[in-house]
C-alpha cells in the first residue's frame, strides 16, 4: 500500500526538486504470513544480523558476540552457547548499562567485557560486533592491514586499525586496552585474534563487516596469485562520498536483503 501511494503521489508534483537518484523503493524486510510488512524489533534485528553474518561465513563455532545498545542504555546481546545460525529473537539477552544481565533465558558470552567497556567509553556506539571470521583473521594473524584492490573493498574508506594482542578480552584489563587502542576508529583487526567492528545500526555494522571480509578475501586471493593493481585512492574517496552523501554511509537495501533471506530460510528467527 505504501509503495503504491508513493508512486501515485509523484507524477503531478512538478515542483519537486529532481533527485540524482530517485527515492529507492524496495521490498524492505518483506511481509509476514498475513501480508503485513515486517518491521524487526531490536532483538529481531540482532538475531537477523547474527544469522546473516553466519551465512556469509563470518563465524567461528560458538565464538563471537554482537551487542545492540538501546536508547535507554541497556544492551542487547547474542547469547553464549547458541550458534549464530540458530539464534532467534527470543534467545537475545539483555544487560543493564553496567553489564549485569537483567533478561534472557541463556547465559551471556564470558568475553562480553569487551563490549561493556566499549559501550561505556563510547556511548555513541550503537552496535558492536566481535568474532573470528576466517578471511579477516588471516590478516589479523599476518599482522597486516589488507590492501584495497577492488571497488567493493573500497566501499568504505574508514581506517582499519591493527590492535596488538594483549590477552583474552574477558579480562577487564585487556578489554580496556583494546577499547583504548580503537579510539577514533570503527573497524579493527585484533592481532592473532579476530575483528571488532562498530556501527550506528545493525545495517551499518553488517555493511562494514561484509566489506572488511570481502576486502580481506580479495587481498588474500590477489596476493596468493601474484601482484595486483591497487584500487585508486581518489576513486575510493569518490565512491565513499557517494555512499555517505546519498545513502547515509550504508549500501542501500543490503541488510534488508540478507534479512529477507534469513526470514525465508527460517521464519523462527523472528520468534
Ligand atoms: Zn574473540
């Protein structure tokens, strides 16, 4: 209904300022069994993020955790001992701003101290994802930032920071060190460990995780074959400016697309 109304409202409005890109109209998160549009709750969004990450190969057994800070300061988190390919909205746990669990039927990940320290020191952080994706962790283990060889890899040009390994992040001391090393950045390779990626929404966090993973895989493949041609830095800045200016910094519709796939594959993800 909304899509039809939007289309019908446009033709007679000749005074509207032309857009370089027309308003994007797409299926969003799809429709439920009754035909009503799906608008995920925060817990559903976090479950969908975990499922989509798993499907993209950004997983390592039961390791990893993702948190979603709510406007009142409470944190939603993926649970411990539940795979990212099986988590549902009802599995999502809730912590108060000090990190005490206040809701949820499962335990929270023991290494969640990293996120608690992070959200406490950077209240602007809405979503934080930590895990051990194989391609990104390859570069973490190499102790190198992967070069950018292609347009997708250059889709965001924010700094990727390499943070030295200090110790297991379930220890407050080491978690605080990682947070301090990340200051001013949103994306990090944790040396000999994995990744830490921040976003202003589940969609932005997924986009950054996706691009980093893509960049890491492409760089590994290019360097395994021989030498490639680096993507021009000025073109990367140009592309980023387009995505930032016209799409709010996120490839439009990507998270909705991967979420639709998860909902179609297993509607229980929303339950
Ligand atoms: Zn880890």
